[in-house]
């Protein structure tokens, strides 16, 4: 992740008048300081991930770019206010899409109407006040009026579903508690008395914990994969807000612990969803979204954690400089998504990547590539299996050193190619939901594995 500064600040950095802050381990922090006086001069106003502007789906990007402002309790908590608004908007949009996904089997084409691209579009429209969030839901009939009659009919069907009505009641309750907690957070930021501020924050923590319990209600887990992802995303947003309250209470150890736990939970929850994914429609929905969460949301949380770790290492004199820093020459962080014309919204790079991978891979391989993303250690295990099977087949190029340099696409394709031909495996396989291994083999073979193998060899 590359931090971006206001033009004047960046010019000063280029001229050597300012330097960007780094930790002792060389990790960049979204701040710049005067190398002569040591004064902190500015915070970042944005960041770039994989050549794209930082735009997480759930997390608040402000906590990665200007989180140090949260240390300055006397300066109005601009980053906190902006971050809370971002979380509130995202939470409302993500939750609202469950009104189309429903509880049971999702109708063909329904997931495409609320995929990553459409979700980002809805978030922009809410930011532009074109759509209003009421009780945690937006009018999807209005928002998706251009999606066709089948989608509108699906909305009516879901609205009449008794089981979804129970889910909706829980979600409305959870969102209401979240709003009450954010009001307390804003009140706490106005309190001059530290004991009153901390007491108010503690009350907000309790309400947020209740909201998190609502989103983690076992009833809500009894949904399709897409619906479960939406519920988990809402829970991650609430979890992040609870972490924010500890930041405002100046409890860095607690903040670091929660951030570390949340990153682990997002990865583990994602792996559970990947394991549950059984259809191509579900994978079309999951792959781009989980890729965005990995590249952007986890990056925000990691950056926030880096800031906390860095501040914990600062001596008292440095903390005093940070407390008294004047960041007025940093441009006010503006959520560009809220002001961009929705008609010009580009197809997300994660969607383009997925469409490209689909041409070179197949369902099982794509699932493995998602697993590699969330748990890289799994790839090492698969590389060992490929190397072993390749040696048996007399292939001298697929040695560990070459496989380590190969793309995730190549490793996943090669793995599933050798799995298909491995007669030593039992009739049922833990890596597939197919009843028999023969059925699985036929499913993979229909995807022309020999051609995919050739492509994979070319990438090794």
C-alpha cells in the first residue's frame, strides 16, 4: 500500500523538506515530518493498492491514512467522524442487499444484481443521498429498477418469505443498536472530562457488543453462501467499530489485540465461505468480493495496527510532538466514492481479474486460488504434492524452486490436474463436495484440463 499526501506536502517530500514516517522495521506510516525539527507535519489523504485507489468494502480507509489523528483528542476527531460515516454507509448497503439474496436458494441472476460492482454503485448512490437508508435497508426496487422484471419479482418473493422476515427483524435491530452506539461515540468526542468520555465510550461498547451478537446470531448463519458473506461483512464492520472505541480510550494494547483478532477472523470466515461454495454463481459472487476484502480491507486493518505498534514504541518526547502536531496543511480527507458520478463507475479490477482467470482455469482451481489468498501456507502444501506427483510422472521442471516462482493460477491448475490422475486417492475426496471421486473427475475433465495444464506449464 502506497500512501498519498496533499500536493503541497508531496512536493515538500520530493524536495527533501519533509520525509515520510517509517517504523524501525521499515514499514511506512501515513504521516510526514520535518527531518530538521522532528515536527509531524501532515497525514496521508489517501492510498493506492495494486495501482488502484484504496477503497475497502467494509473497513474505513480513514483509519489507515489519518488514524494518528485519533490520538489528538482535542482536534475534533475528523478521522473518526469520517470513518464512522463510511462504516455506517457500507453497513446499510451491505445489509440491504440481503433483501434480494434472501435465505434459501438464490435465483439465477440475482447475485449478479448485487455483486461487487453493483454494491460499490449502491454505496456511491447512498453517499450522494440519492438513496436513503432506513432501519438498515434501502429501497432496492428503486435502486435496481434497471435490472429487469425478474429482479423486481425476486424482491417481492423475498419480502413475502416468512424466514427472511425473521432475519430482517434481527438485522433491523442490530443496525438500530449500531446507530445508537455511534451517537454515543460522537457525544463522547465532545466531552472534555476524561472520565465522562471514557464512561460514555464504555456504554457505546456495550451497545456495539449487543449489535455484534445480533449479527452473529446462529439463525443468520442458516443462509446461502452469499447471504452468509453479507452477514459476516456486517459483523466485521461492527467489530471494527468496537476496536475504535478502545482507540479513543487510549488503550493501544487492546486495540492491537482486537485488530489482530479481526484480521484472523476475516481470513478464517473467508475460508469457511470458500469451503461452502458449491456453484459457479456463488463463486462468481465470492471471488471478486473476497479479493477486494483481502487487498483493501485487510490492508486498512494492517496499516492501522502498524500505526498502533509504532506509537507504542515512541518515547514520551515523540508522543508530545504527535499530540501537538498541526495537520492543517493536510487536505481534508474526502470520500471520492460519495461524489463520483455513478454512471462513470468502472468495473472493479477484481472483477476483471476474475473474468480473466475463468478463461484459464475451472471451478475447483479458482476456489484454491482464493484459499491461497487468505491462507498462503496452503499453497506450500499443494506445491509439495505437485512436485511429488510430477517426479512420478517424469516431469523434471516442476521442482519446488520453480513452483515457488509460479503464479497462484499455475499452482492451482497443476494441483487439480494431478489430483484428477491420482489413482491412489480414495473414492471420496476431502477436497470436493462430490459424492464420488469419479463424478469429480468428470466435472473437472469437462473443463479441458490438458489445455489448462499446457497453460500452467507455460507459467512455471
